[in-house]
């Protein structure tokens, strides 16, 4: 009996589920470029041995040749770590792992030293990681050299003490003092126990292994499932390094189980669909974005088997003799299914099953091919789980012939052909018709039918738009695009009704009940069946919100199975629509062009008041001269009448007062002159007040003296 | 006995001091003074999105953002504590969530944006009413038909597995270097999701990535029974909003657009001969997230100064017809530091009810903008206003009040030649009076 850990993971099943959402191959060049991006050493070295190992392991699996670049620095680090007696257990383990890949130059002596050190640490290990690193290290040494005796004597005791950390639900505790159990610890524990079994000097007790298998099965009972069938182990424990997530936990468990299964001869009998679910989970992640996640994914996939090359193969071994059958073809959108029993041809060189001939009734459209796996050997059915029927969507596309395009304005509602004004549509392209069927190239190889099936359409086919479809089920969508570029109206609305071609051959647009615009065309499939659409557009006037003006018409004909979908501007029409009735919906608000809202504004500069108009300076000066003339006349008059000052008081005191009086008047006049030149009103008034009082006093004295003199003179 | 209350006091003081020391950890909206070390809450439908979209997240983390991942249903979600927001930004990658856990709801998200925080929202064909309503509040109306996705028969990305032409290769980007970066996005962006239209009444929302004119929004698996409601270039695939408080929002109809798978995938647009080894998604998502989180296009204006020509101090009041100089410095946040903003279209307004002067400022190419002009001959309370609204940039709205007075009475011209005849008349009369008074009194 072979080892019974066999799960036939149908690559089909996994991949088909993925190809619904993915557009790349499960593990592909994208993974390689991602790995190179994510694992990029700084100055040729990685930060730690752990990271070095993860990078090397990922590169190795993906087949990336980068070893030589890293080798020198990594080996130096490995040798340092292994020679040093003070290095941490974890580093020793990581160094051995790196060495396992790089094969650095280390002699058996060095290995011996490390081995004895690991054995010592094993004897006083108390946490799961201590066991893991010690046992793992010993296993790695065993793989790298055969000279040293690595067998451990007290394997039973070690086995029991590791097992003691296990919980009833299949999970493991990290150490005896820690009460939290973890799923990824279970994976580590299983890997460690597998190491113990392989290193044990005597056979490990079968009852111990049986309980362990029970633990594994219980662990699988706690698996989480997605709706699409993907399963994963969730990690509930949040340790110091943060939430590890389901990816690392699942990866750890898968690798633990693989190691365990490899080391024991007992049957594990794991549920097949859960293993399939796990494979789905790892592939469904796509390309992880972090180095750690990528490592976990790749490591888990390697543990599950080499799924790099997409083949029908088992996860943990090569495929048994089997056959793949194409069972049924469904056409999407209809319940019809054609039952076919066609066995795919197996190509032993590439291990790919090829569908050589396409069933005759496959035309363009969306189909679902249902494949089934049949094991040739009835005995194998006991060991392999088959993922059921695998449904693969296949899109058969083709070039659709488009001709007889015509656009016409009908003058009457009846659309009498005689009254049409016809305009030919020129669609100047040459179509060839071919079928291709390589949508699933990477998974199921189907020979691409690229041979043209004839039917060439010459350029510039005039009249009547014809779109050709022969297809019972496929949906053809015709969209008429009306873009109003109004020349005489400010509104710019784009009203874009689309329509389906339900089965007749013209699209007409009624402007009112007298005139209509008719677009007619014919679609023909490669098999020459014609298809006649017809649609009235009475409701369109409301859609245009009764806005008259110039409308551009674009015709889009397309479908997912039509390879020559196109968008064709047809020209423009002037629509003179009736006034909107009161109840009509108002046109929606205009869309403002986002670019026009931004940008600098026009500059504004202030217009200043213009200064008052003044007469020329000469004129003012001339008038000044005229104004001064009377003064000179006055002076001349005084001179003429021989005016004198003989009445001046002769005695000192009155003369002084008279002098002060006149100089007072003079200074007031001078003050007025100063006021004009520089003084302000307040200073002037102050000075005027003082001068006024002084003037009153001296004026009174002087005038009374003059009056008394004159009275004396009269009386005498 | 007396010591007990004192002890209580000491403890409460101790707690208060501790709280004060925690306070700086609470964050506010984008703060020009503290632009780094920002917290972002990421709400996911499923934690596996963390790894399937990890390139996008790690690009944010590498730019100094602290991402706090939570399930959208997590009852511990809270964005606000004691009236302070705990996050600067919110990423809603949870299209199918009907209700958020914890205290967050539609109002909470809107309040979060209203207080100046940024939001990235991605929907897909499972978008829930909650997500649709949040988008609708931002001026984005997703197609009401819940089964509809964007289909484009002439602009789809060639794919080996996908046959319904709903994987769109979109390359109709907004022409804005500040939103999408100065480097043009060569490869088309792969989009798979639902389309939306912009609410015409919302003037703040902008279409960043729009569908081609042959696209329409419909259910790809069923026959069209009525014309699709969204068609052509009116379909927006990705839109952004910059609110009046400079909070920025990005709304995308596709969550897959940000996934590692589409970031790394090659793209070949149907009908185009060029096959790109890598889609434009990563560049697009990275650049637009830089914009959303204010790493680009965030302006600040400082040192707004004005003075009379020939002086340095800022006068309390200007007189009409004064010549004045105006200057302001504008800087842009580059993600790491403030760099001078260089443009030639910054304008200043001298404004009272309406602008009296509107002038474009000249720049020294180092962030300083200056100009000089004459104060209008109208007096009143004026404002210097800088209203700078450019596509993608935060709005600068500065104003500084400065009154303008007319001439004082002694500031008018004193010796007007035209008036000389009047002065001549007055003074000649005065001189005549002086002589007359002497002659009259003393003539014999």
C-alpha cells in the first residue's frame, strides 16, 4: 500500500474557479517579477538569515537564478552563525536552512559541534519553538551530511512533551506556561513531531501517532470556508508580532501535515474537499503584495505539490492514469445542453489534455464546457478525491459581417419606401470572419481555429445598415448615441438612449408624426444568417426634452462575442421639435465643464476720476493784473488830491498808540496773508483773537484822542 | 484624614497629565503645521483584502501613513473619541457592507469628511445601499441597477479568461498634473466594476477617469430590455471631490482596480497594437492616493503683506491714490516638505462689495508673489483678497481688511493759479483799506 495521503486536486477545478476572476496563470511570470520586487536585498544582503531563507526558498521554487548574487554574503553570515557558540538557537536553525539551499562550505566537524549543541538544547527545551528549532536543525543537518550520528535516544519523551502542548481541538500551545493555543503552532508542532519520528532511534509508539492523527482530523474540523469552496485555517491568537492572519496559519498547517505524512506510514484520510479548498485558498490570493505573504503562499503551494505548471495532477504526487472527458456544453442564457462524450487527447510529453476538435454545434456565444475526470484504474478511486465535474466558461467569438447600411428620412409615418431620402453609409473596412477558441489556453488547450471561413466584405458598401448575426442566444446591443452639439441653442445635453435589436431590421427616430429618421442595417454571422431589427423611437422626443437643434448620431454595434464591435459616427441631424407641453419634465441642469470653472479671471483696473479742467495760467495772471488795477487807481487818486498825514498826533504817547493801532491793523492783514500761505484756521483765529483785543484797546485810545482833539479844535 | 482628599487630587492630576501626554496622538484633519505621521482607518469586508490589495496599502505605509485595518463589521470601530477624530483619513474597501460596526454610520462618515478629513471609497457590483448613499452624498450616483456593470465592446482589455467585455481598459484621464502626477500614465487602467454619473448640481465633483463613448452600464448576463440608463462618456469610472473645506474624496466603482492582481497584470486594449507589460493601475492608484491624502496640491499662503511704495510697515489706513505694494508667499506640500509653489496665475483683488482692482501677481519663482498698484479714488473699507481656485489644488482664500480714506483738508493743492485773481482782489482791497485808514485819519 502506498502512502495514503493522496488527494487528487484537480488542477482543473482549482483553476476554473480562479479563471472566473483572474486574468493570469496561477503561478506565473507575474509571481516571479513580484518575488524579485519584494525580495530585494539592500546592498546584496538581506536583513536577517530568516529573510535570506525566505527569499532563497521563494526564488528556488519559482526557478529564479539569484543564488550567486546572494551567496557570498549569505554564506559568510551562515558560517559566522554556525561557528559562534553564542548564537541564538533560532539563528542556528535559519542558518542551517539557508545552508540547505546554498550548500556553503562547512565541514562535518562544524556540523558535529552544532548537532551536539542542538541535542543539549533539546534536552532542556520547554517551549514549542525550542523543540522546533532543535529538531528542525537536526533534521537539516541530517539532510546535509550523512557522517554524523544524529539519532536521538529519548525520542519518546520528547514526543510526549511536545504532544503535551497540544489542545483538544487540534491546536497547539507555544509553551506550557502559555494558555493561548494557536493554529500555526499546530503546524509547527506537526513538523517538529515529523522530525522526531525521522530522528528517532527506535520506532515511535503507534498509539501516539494514532492520537496525533486524531488531532489533525480535529484541526480540520475547525477549518473555515468561503462560499466559493476555498478553505483556510484562521488564526485567532494575536501574538506580539501582530495578527498573523489565515495565510501564515494555513501555510504552517499544510507544511506541518505534509512533513508529518511523509514521516509516518499511517493513513491520514483527510477530507479531500478540504484539501481542495486549501489549494483554492492559496491560489485565490493571487499575487501577495508583501514578501512574507508571498513566501507563505509559495511554501504552502510547494507543500501541496508543485502547481507551477498547470496540469491535471495531484497535489502531492504525479497523476495516476486517468482520462478527461468533455461531458456537456451549456449555452449560457438557455437551458439547453448538448450532451457530448468526448475524451480529451492526452499528450504525455507535456502532460496536458487537449481538446482536439471542437464539437460541430458550437457557434459564437458563451458556452460552458463541462469536463469530468475519469480514473482509468478502479483501484485508484480509493486514494484520490475527484473534484466532480469542472465547468469551464468558454467564449466563442467571431467577426460579424456588417453591410447594407442605410440611413433614410421618411416623410410619412407609414415609411413608404418611395418617399425616402436615402443617405448611404460608408463603412470602409474589410472584415474577415474567423472563430477562435483559446480563451482557456493555459488550462485546457484547445487548438485555435484561426482559419478564415471566407466572407469578405468589400469597402464602401452603400445603403442600408446591416448587422449580421446568426445566433440563437447571444445578445446584441445596439446603442444609438445622440450628442447634441447645438449651434443655435445654448443647451448642450447629451441624451443617449440605447436599444436592443429585438428582431427586425430598422431603427427609426420619430421627430414628430410626420417625419422619421430610419436607420436600417443587417447583421450576418459567419454562417450567413441574417437578423432584422426594428425599433420605433416615439418616446425619444421626451428623452430629448423637446430641445431642437443639431444632434450628432453615433452608432455602436457590439457584443461580447462580436470581435469587430465598433463605434461609428453617422453624422448629424437637425431636429425641429415641438414646444414642450406643460407637463413635460424639465431638462436636467447643464453639466458645467470642470476646466472652465478654474483658471484666472480677467484683470480689472480701476478707472480714476479725471482731474478738473482749469483755464490756462496766463489767463489767470492777466485777470490778476486787472484785479490789481483799482489799487493803483486808488493810490494815484491819493496822489492827485495830495493827501497828507499832517493830522498825526505830535505828542509821544498818542503817536505811539496811533503807530500801534496801525501796525495792529497791518499785522491782522499780514496774518491773513500768512493764513493763505501756511497757517491753519485754528492758529489764525487764536492769533486774530489776541490781535483783536490789542487792536480794540489801542484803537479806542487812538480814536478817542483824535475825537477829543477834533472837539477841542471845534470848540476853540 | 485630611490627606485622603489630597491623595485623590494627586491621582486625578496624575491621570489628567497622562491624558494630556496622550493628546498629541489624537489627530486632526490635514494640518499644514503637522503634515506627517497620519493615521488612516481602513475598513474591509474581508481581511484577505489586506494581502490581495497589499501593494496599494504598502505604498501608503511606505509614505508614512499608519494604516489601521478593521473589518467593516468590527464592533470596535470608532473614529471619534471625546470629540476628537482619531484618524486623518478613511479608506472604505468594504463595498458590500450594509452597516458598519461600532458607532460609525452614514452620518458619521459625512461628519468625518465635513470636518476636513479624506475618504477613499471603492465599490463593486455588490455595492450596498450604505456605500451607494455615501457616494450619493458626495455627488456620485452609482447605476441604480444593482446588477449592472460597465461594459465596453470597443474599449475592453484583452483577457484570456474574461469574455463579457466588462474588464475595461480606460485611458480617458482628467488633464491635471496635480491630481494624477506630472508623469503621464501610459498604460490604460484596468477597471472592472460599476459606473456612476456625476450629479450635475454638485460643482465640486470631478470625473478623473471616464468611460469611452461606446461604454454602457448593464447586466452582462441578461438581455437588455430597456436602454441602459448610463452610457457613453457620461459614465464616470473614478471621480474625486474636493470639498469646500479642502477635504478630499475619491470614489471608484471598482475595488479590483486597487488589487495586486490588476496592479501587476499586463494590459492590451482591444484595437490597440501596443501591449503594455504592466497596467496603469498602480501608477494611477498611487498618484491619486497622493492627491487624496494631500501629498500633492495642498497649498498654503503665508506672509501676506502690503505697504506703501517706499515704506516697509503695513499702514493702518491708505489714502486714495496711494501707490501700494502687495506680496504673498505660497508653498505647496510635497509629501515631505513645503516647497515654493510656482505659477503665473495668482491674482489679488482689491475688493469692496466688488473688486475695484484685480491684478495678476508676478512671481520670483521661489514662492513669492508680488505686485503694486494705485489705490482707487474711492474711499471705504477695502479688502485685499486672494481667491485661488485651480483644478486639483486646495482653494486658497485669504483676505485682509484695509480701509481707504479721502484726502485731508490740508492735503489738497494750496496755490491754484486759477484762484490768483480772487486772492489778488482780496489782498489789494486789504492794502487799499490799510492805506485808506491811515490817510482818512490823519489827512488834514
